[in-house]
C-alpha cells in the first residue's frame, strides 16, 4: 500500500488513523510525504517506509512541473511497488494530478476524495459534503474505509505516535511543565510575539514551569518569548524529540500548527490560539482536552489567508495573556 499526504506535519499526523486502518491488513505501507511532513510520517504507527516528493500543486514553495520532477515520483513509486494507493487531501486540494501520476507509475487501484469527475483516474471515488466541518482525521479515515480498510479492534481512532520516544528530561527537567510554542509556518495563524512573552511571564507567576519550543530558524523568537521566565528550547530537539517534550507537558499553548496536532497525538491538552482562516471544526486539536481561543467569527473567517487580511490581526490580537493562563488552569485542573 501507498498512502499519500504531501503537505505539512500536522496534516500528516491527522492521517494517522487512516494509516493504521490500512496497516491492519496491508503487508507493507509506504507513506508518500512532502519535505514538511516527512518527519511526522516517520512517527506514525503502521508506516514501514517514508518516500518524499515535493508536490507542485500543494507545496507553498512549488517546484516547476518538469518531466524530470515527475520522473522522480514515478521512480519512487516503482521502487515501492504498491498494489493500491490512498490519496489523502484537504477540501481545497485535488487528488487527481497525483492520481494521474500514480496511474502512469502502474498503481492498479487508487482511492481518494474527488468532487470532480475522475474518469479512469480513481477506482474508489469518495464524495463528501464539503459544507460540513468534519474533523480532518475523520475525513481521511473515511477514504480508508471506503477503500475497504478498517481500524483494528481496540483502536479508538485517536491520533498516535510511534513509541518509545527519545529521552528529553535532560532538556526539560521532570514532567509537568507547560509548553509554549509561538511559531507557525503560516503568519496569519500566529499570536503576537509580545503576547506570547507576556503569557510566559504570567504562567510562571502562576506557578508553572514554562518551556518554549521552536525550530532552529525560530531561535530569535523563542529566546524573546522565553525571556527570563521560560526555558528556551528553540532548535534543540528533533521532531521526535519535540513529541517527547510534549509528552511530558501538562499542557501546550500553541496556534493552529503542527505541534498542536503532535500534542494531541501524545495525549497532551492544548490551549489553541486558533485563527479562523480555516475552520476549527476541521483542524482544532483532535480528541484531546482543548480550549479554543480567538474570535472564530472574525472577518478573516474561512479565507485560508496565509497573511492576515485584516489590519491589527484582531482574531488573535484580541486574546489577552490572562485568558491563556485561565485556560491552562482549566485544562490542568
């Protein structure tokens, strides 16, 4: 089997239940990921192998569509030799370009959601009501089920990661801290940095140990947000290490970004600073205790904007640090 989800880490983590359904009866599962989702794919239970290909119609830094780039995918698929494929997409993405390439690579049976007529590109065409905000994990699991794959007995369909996770106590100290993750790949989904810094100070004042996480490229941001009151771990862990950091946390404070879904995958409650540029009903942290903050009816609602189209970023700037502290208290209690 080949399972494809070629965008970001959070999207890949949300594909986890669908992957486990496939893996319950497949002899071997190859996950086709993009460069932003490869590390997350490697953490999914049921994945035997990860292949990487940058998808021109999905990746924000889209590569040119050339015969050579297409040939690279055909070679990857030929090496994996899948009998069947599931193409997993969000409501604003088309599965058909990838289905065409997989057909050219010789994949005999392909399943995906498609509102457009797929002709001979799909064997299992799933049609859904895109007006309903179905959680993304359930939307993708429905594709697996339509293709004949079901979760095994005892699997509750929550997000999960492969264990054991790396040891991180030398970075964090003992479990029970609060993680603040200020970064996001989409600027429209970020709470202002100064608000994050104030929240770290207020959380510390409320008696919490606070750990600030981020990528190596976000070290200036994490250092600023941590200030004198938080422990700055910017750039100090792998993606699997971040999973372990979140596993030891009492709660995470984060925007709508990959670490929020990673927290859900390890069972950690989330204070979600959620910009409504996409629906919370689809992408809020799945099946964990969660408090969603932010004006979900702001003018940017459902625009899918990457940069806030409203001056002052009111959907999130209206949230105060004291609301975050209150939400953390509720979740931990």
